[in-house]
C-alpha cells in the first residue's frame, strides 16, 4: 500500500492543502474534486495510479484543510481557483500534466485546458459535468451547500453524508468512513459540521459566468474522456451527447447504478482511467 503525504503550499496568496501520492519524478496527474468535497475523495484512485504518476489532490480554497477566502465574492471563482492550480504546479516544477476533475473540478479543468494550461494539459477527464447544468441539479446542490448541517456527533454527520451523497452509488464502508473523517470539523460550541466555508455557495450567485464554458470547451485540444453517472441530474444525457460531437470530441463512458457523481473508486473506474491516461 502506497502512503500519501500531506503538504501545505503557498499558491496565489493562499495556503492550499495538497495530498500527494507517488514519486515526484513521475509524470504529473492532478485530481480536482467537486464543489463541497476535498481531495481525499480520490484516495483509492490516487493510490492505485501512483505506481505510474505523481498524483496531487488539492483541497480547493475554502474546503478541507486549505485557507478560506479573504473576500468570498471574489476568491470563490474559477479565476482564483485556476491561479491556485498554477501556483501548485509552479511549486512542484511541473510542466505537462494530466487532469482528472469531478464536477467543479472538471469545469476548472476545462477552463484551464482551454486557457492558461492549454499547451500543458495533455489528457483531461471530465467527470459528470458539462457546459449546461440543469436547474434542478444546481438547485439541489446549492440548497445543501449553502445551509450545512450541524450535529452533535460525527456518527450523525456520517449518516447525513451517506444519505445526501447516495447518488455517488455503491462504495465501500471504508470509503464512507473516510468521507466522514475528512468532511467533518468542530464548531465553536463543539458540535460537528462539514469541512468547508458555507460561503462557497456564492459561486452560484456571484460567479454564474464561471459555469458558461461552451466556448472554452470547444477550444480544448487535449485528449478528453467524459464520464457520466447514469442517473446524473447535473450532466444531462443530451448535454453529454452534444459534448461528444463538439470540442475535443471525447469518448463517453456512462457509469451504471449511480448519479452525480461517479467516485472513480472502483476497480473498473480505475482501470478506465489508467487506460485513458496512458493513451
């Protein structure tokens, strides 16, 4: 079993927490998580792929062990997230890289692959997100992100996580327990809540244009793989089909028995990633 390493990096003026896997001399692979999650969601895939890649899994600004925004109306934006990503790459001296992004992490990857990292991202995996997000899916996510639960015990929070993230599909008991361990923090009165700044929900109000990425998507030249959860309410089947016809014309893989978003933790998903990244 490969052990991970925890690093704290100064990037774009913020302290960003990164979980590292594998040897730094290997080709670089960035795995970027979704809106209210952390880089620890990728532990299974990162550990498996670290035999071939130097895998870095950041906690986005405002999530996990990374700094929170100084001004949430400015800092919780794809522009600033992209600047922190570039700062992380500069810290490690990384040139070319591969990028796997789930949900928000996928759209950050799209904007960078079309812009600041266009000549450097060689392989892009977009996991269950697209340039058009159905209103119902956006509303479902913003409703729980903006009003995070508070419980007396971590056990209660774990039960909430299992229910709220049931669309993740079937995962191991170890996955759910780690999710509870890495998603919880104590409040000032000793109770338990989720490990992110509730103001990250401002993404949906102050930076709506971040989600309008068709132009960026059409400009991508990297090899691209599109993954969709069969029951996803965030990446509609029609949008996925249009993505296949446009831009980088990715291969589409639909994961059965899950919604938003596939966790990429199963042996099948890891093999799929491994095959694509080696192309």
